[in-house]
């Protein structure tokens, strides 16, 4: 097997890292077995740094659009950006 090592500059957007600067918490939406829901993300500086869910909204939705509406309101209430 050929294992290659890659590196990404901290703060540079990747498939799992949205382009926000500085690395401030934000609200987004995700889907799992419980359906679509809003999640508050924060930058964990451990192990070189990575985005980590801090808290999820208790309400789940059947559609992404419904979850986005909830996420936008939650982001505003938290005083953070919705991405």
C-alpha cells in the first residue's frame, strides 16, 4: 500500500472545513439516522486542529429545507454565522 501524507494550512477550506476566518463557531445542518438537524460546530485545536460538533439542535426535520430554517434562527440566537 502506498500511503501519502497531505497537509492543509489551518483555516484553508477543505471538503470538511468551511472557509471561515478566523476559526469561529458556526451553525450548519447535517443528516443522520434521526433526520436533518442543525449543529453548532467549533474549531478544536487538539491534534493539529479540526472542526467538531459542539451541540446539536434537539429538533429533527424530514427535509434539509426545514432544518435550514431552524439552523438560521438558532445561529442568529447564538450570535454566530450560519454556513
